[in-house]
C-alpha cells in the first residue's frame, strides 16, 4: 500500500493493524521519526509538485485530501504519478469552497475523474455512498472519496456527481462568513470605504471608549 501525502502515516498505521506489512508513505514535508506512526524506513520525502518514480508498483495507492494543495499543473502530474504506481487508487480532494490551508485547486470529483480517464482509469464513487451516513468517518472523506481502477472502458463510466454532504454545510457557511469578514477588513484597511464612514467610525469608537471608561457596567 502506498499513501501519497501521508503526513504522519495514519492510514498506513491502520493498514498495518489489518495485516498489511508492505507499506510506503510519501509526503512533501519532512517528518521527524518521533512524529511518525509508521517505521521511519517506510517514509520518504518527495516533491509532490514534480514527477517522481519509486521504481515499483503497489496493490493500492491512497491519496486523500492532498491534490487541492497543488496547482492545476501539479495536480495533473500527481494523477499521472499515482496511476504509474498502482492499478487501484483511493482518492479524494477538496470540493469548491471547502475551507483549509493553501487550498489552491478545489474541484468537484468529475474534474479528477477526467484526469484519471486520460490515464486509462475508470472511476466509481460506490465507496462514498457506503460511508455516507457513517459519523465515525470525517465528513470530507464521506463527501469526496472515490476509487479509480485501470480499465479498458475508462471514460465511458457514469460521471461522478457533485454533492455536498448535509453535515458539511456548517463548514461551508463558516468559511463564507470568514471570507466576507476578511474582505470587509481589507476594504477598510485599503481605504475603500467612503470618507464619512471613517469619520463616523472614529466618533463611534471614541464614544464607546468613553462609556467603558466612565460608566458602570
């Protein structure tokens, strides 16, 4: 089993618990041995933005919530690299609007499906519906996960649906509120508001300061 973007090796650690001994995790960030949940010799650092080759194939590769951190060109290279290392790939990536650090290429599953199709892989989201109502699984996996397999009929399979899990709505609403607030602050700092707004704001702020200082709570 290969895990691309493995972090500390959580998925591989679980796989070992089920008896999978031949594992390898790669990530674009170095991890101290003390942080790893897998043996240090089963972890490698690679630049996920460029092509890389481990000179072997695996029964299955896992790449979960990683691709959205790479730009479109690097994301396409990631799919090519995954398909060169395994004939079955469990994949998920953030949907549009999904909050997170350095999310630069959030796409619906069909975007990634098309990239896998170009490499001769057909995609199925049957796994998504099996875990859809399992609250023990993080909601972004339940919403975004699918499986890509090497298949001569690649490209003719049903297109993966763009869906939002009900449990994910609160994350999207919060992200939108933060975005609006951030844009508002930027507008104020950049002097985009009318002059009267800044004058009134200063007066209101001073009045509030005086009330806090001299009036009882």
